[in-house]
C-alpha cells in the first residue's frame, strides 16, 4: 500500500530509531570517481537511509537500483512529480528539494553539494548542509571546490578525497563526421542538440539524445539505445554532467557558452570538467575535445580539466528556512532576512526566486490575509514552471489553482482538472509538440501528488502518470524515427569493428549485411537501397565495397563460363546477362565494330573487369557476325571496282544508301556488276540501294543502334513496326532511318521495302490513268488515307483535282528499276507465265 504523505512514513521511521549524533563525511573529488555509488552502497549497509540527488532522472535511476537490492516494499521515491512511498519504506531516494527534513534515518547523503553555489537552487543545498543529518552517518558528495565552505558551514565534517583512477586527456578539435564511436556531443540548447543529432544521423546512422526537458521514461529509453549499442553516439545538453552513468569514451563540446537563465556566458573550467569527466569509467581513460563550430579550448582550461585544478568556491546561496506565515508581509520579510552576521562573507541571498516573485505578485490581488491563506498560497507558489512560460501565464495558473483550493470544497474542480489533462492526452504531433505536452503534464503530476489538493488523489496520480508515459513513449519514437537509422548505425558499427564480415546475395540480387538489406546487385553494379545522395548512401557503398569483392569475383567466374544463350543485346545498346545489364556498347573505329564497356562499380577488381570484357567481346563479335552476315557478304572478294565501291557504300550505311548519293556508281555498273550484286542480295531501288534482308527480324533496331552510337546520337527514333509507319522525327538524320531500313516519306518513316513496292505499284497502275487510293496502297504506306497524300507526293505523284481524286505521276519518266528484279507482273497467258507454273520451271518449288 502507498501513502501520499511522506510524514506518515517518516514518523514510522522515527518511532523505531533513537536519534543520536553521527559522523559527517564530505566525499569530494572529480566527476566519475564513484562518489554516488559509494553513498548508495553505504546507505544499503544501514537499516534505513535517505539520499538527495540533484536530478529527477538520477533519482529514478538510483531508486531502481535500490529496489533491485532491497525490494519495492522497502524503497520510496520522492520527487516533485512522483511519490512512491510504501508504508514499510525505510530507504528514501529523493531529489534534494524533496528530502524529508526530519532526522530519522540512520544514513543520510546529499549528492553534488557544490550546487549550493547555483543562484536558483543553491539555497536548498546550503540548507541541507546546515541542517540535514543522519542518525549514524551523514555523507556530502561533491566537487573538491566546495571544501573550504564545508569547513566553515560544517566544522565537524571529516574529508575523504576520491581521486580519478583513469586519465582524462584533451584531443583537440574534430569534424563532426570524424568523431569516434562511444562519444557524447554536448550542446546547450534543444535547437542545437537536434541540429547536431541530424548531422550525426546522416554521417553515422543515428544517435540518442538527452535533454533536461525529457521525461525520465523518454530519457531512459534514449540512454538504453546508447548503452545497448544500438547507436554509438549521444547528443545531449549539460544534463549528462550531473550523475548520469554512461559508457562514454569521448566528450565533444559543440559549444563552450551557455545561457544560465540570465545571460549567455562562458563555461567555467569546473563546469567544463563536470561534463568532460563523463568520458572514461573507473580504470578506462577518457578524452574530451571540441567539434562543429566550437573553437579550441584554451590551454589554461585544458590544464585545469586534465589535472582537476580549480579555484575554490567562495560563496554559496542561502535563504531563510524559518519562515513567518502570520501574514503575507511577514512571509516576504522573512524571505528577505539576511544570513547570520558571522556567515555573511560567504552566504548570499538569491537575486531572484520564482516562488517569492509569484507570491509577491499574487497575495494582494487574491486578498490573502490570515496565516492559513498565506501557507496555502506559498505552497501553490512552489509549483515549478516546467512549461517555461512567461511569468504572467504561470501566475494566472497559480491564481486559478489557489482560487479552487481556498474556496468551496478546498480541492480542484474535477471537471476543470479533467479538461486540462484530457487536452494533453494526445500522442500526435512533432517532437517539440510532444515535449511541450510533457512539460504541461508534469505540472499536473506535481499538483496531483498533493493529496489534499485533489479529490481521489490516487486516481489522478495514476491518470497523469499514464498520460506522461504515453507522451514519453511517443516522444521516444519520434526521436528515434528522426535521429536513428538502425541499418546505417549497424553498418557503421560493423565497419568500425570488423575487417571482413558476411554478406548475403539473394536470388533477386538483394544484398544483406548483418541482417540489414543495403541494396541489390544489378549485373556487376551495386545499387544502394537509397534514393538520396548523402552520407547514408556513401555508407552503403562503403559497406558494399568491404563485403562484396570476393563475391563479385565468384559472380564474374560464373558469367565467364555461361553459354552464349545467357546474353542478349537490349534496345538500349547494352549487353544483358540473364536480363541484367552488365555492359554497354561504345563507339569505335567503325559502326559495325563497337567496343564493350563493362557496367560495374569500383567493387569490381581491374583484372576481373578485363576477364569479363574479354568474354563479352567474344559474344558480341559472334552476335554481330550472325546479325550482320548480309553485310559481310558484300565484303567478300569477287566484285569489280565499280561494284565494290557501291558495296562499300551500302556497308557503311549498314545496309542502305540513298540512290541519289550513289547515282554515279550505279551508272557505272555493267550488267555483270548488277548481277553480281543481286546475287549478294543488293537491290537497286527507286529510292535507295539496299539489302532487303537487313530489314528483317531485329536487324533494323540493331543497325539503328550501331549507326546512332557511331554518330554520337543518344536517342533512337520510333521505327516502323507491324506495318505501321510512325511520324518521323525531324531532328533525326534521314541516314539513321536508312540504316534502320526505313525511308522518310511525307513526314513518315516507311519501311524501305514497302516504299519501293509502293512506288513500283503506283507507276504500274498509272499506265492506265489516275491511280485511286485503295486499302492495299495505304497498307504499303503504313498510314491512313489522310496521311497517304503526303507519302504519295514524296514518291513523285500528285493528286488530281478531278472527281475521282486519283494520283498521277508528277513527272513523265518512271524511276529506274533493277532489271533483274523487275516488279512488272508477267501476262497470265504468256509462255513465261506457263513456264513459271510448271514444276520444273518454278525455282521456289
């Protein structure tokens, strides 16, 4: 069973213990020397104990440790926002402000007592030094700089110095992208923390973040990621300098100035040491330095931090704890009371106290008169401003709370409280939105832990805790989503730890390293599993280089031994191996003899690349030898000089050359030359001299690729397909269409064979008069009747104006035709026709 009041538990302690003076020890030394650990171990050796800690986060950590050792029934946790006090509790883990003041525990410890020098909280630590004692042992823990003041304030104290067993060394300035693993990077604002965390994510895969504004649940979840090795970096404010036990090797300062609540100022050497001292543990040395835009630390500060030499503290802050609640003016007067005369040289009243200012501004408007009202308003003014709002806004909230407590049933209105808590019970929004909601719910958690202020306090404590937990989990998730790339973090860690580690290439080419997919292999090219071009993709490429070299060699060995059927030439002039592009064709000395360039990343060794190129060169030579066989026929000897010259032009044109370009060579041919060329497949057409066999199968596309490659043309035009003549691209040379077995007629690319047949058919039919447009003519042209007019015009015909609208030759002379391959049909009843029908005379039979 839990009780909301510490006094009841304190009473149970005092009833069983006889108070008597105990020893007082001040355990002083640098950060990370095990002082807090010593105090906890000492406390657990007694029947009862109280320990005051500077942070709610640290209090929760120590509470969990004591619970693990003594059990939850024996352990209490008391902070401003959380009270877990079992009836049987004998060990009290508290924030310093929440420590019970009754001297009723065997052991009492106060951690980080040098905070007595802090202008805002210092008076609380000074009060604990002066008045808090354990029955058998009291222990004050802190930096050695507070030693002279403890001698004056606690003359009975004995001193124990805790030396640092590991060395702390300065390593200078480092670029953020080059900071080593297990490092903490320190900034002094949430904006700077988030900006640096984003940069670390890009370069190193991810980081945890720690800010004082985080709830313990969020903070612990973030720290666990760092401690468990999920990430190797921690970006934090100076909150890490106060008692957080972290496995940090290096602390990097991203700034050396901070805002202390009044003005920006330079860190003191002691403050720098408090933070830097988190590097190293026990006997493990640590290092510190600067990063980002932070300048180098000055030599004097470096020497002080490394050797733990600091100026002693000269003053601590003090505020009268014996308050007069008889009236509002009396309370304010008692708060203004100066320190005792004999201590005034080293005790100083705080310049500004939020609770005092709030009381001073509210007591008159709220008409606070009697002592009970004064006590009530003062208690309300103790509510911390977790929201860090303007003073006026916080004062309005305090005024509303006091209004409920001082009237009616003396508790907060249930509907009013429920409405404010419900507004915060939302886990949507970004990081800043969730952090703001957490700050607001902390206020209501603090309020609800005052059992007399709310009806059904246990319900509301549970309710606000549930809301805070949900918001904390949502904030942790948002921080992780934004600042942690688990895959990149794991890969970065692997690269730092291992020289060789296993990679797996799946059936579809997916590459996985240490269980994380990093991309895929496309042939011999690694394609990172990212679309950005930042540090994340560079990390993936680096990982691939480290893991895939041996597997790429084995992959190349398999490819080299593959049969020719495993390769194909794609429409993009690339050689594909089982559908994956592994090489591309590049310009060489002749269009018919391109060279092979392997498409691969730098993972592929030079020798292996040469081996692959040799295999693909062999395949390409064989492939082109088959596909360009008609051209090879023209290169064989046996032609006359005139025929050989014309054949050379056809080969240069990859199977076709415009008739106008070779008119002189054609005129010089003898009948024997024409017959020899015809035997090798050459047709002397009306528009071009060409090889009809080069217009079949995949040869038009191949020839277009080869011609475009040789003439440095990057895109291919659309070519005729399935009898359709597409619109010609006016930006492409007509020679490219000719190489692909097409002729540009009337703005359309018409298959060369069809264009020649169309021309012959038109002239043959024109012998009988105007030629009517018919479907068979449209089919030869590969276009509609509307587009046919332009095509017919291009081959030398004009449309008549008569009613039939037929086509007539624009010139009287017919185009010259190859006499050996005449298109004129034989008369059906001629002797030659009868011979052709006879089995012995039909050469195709």
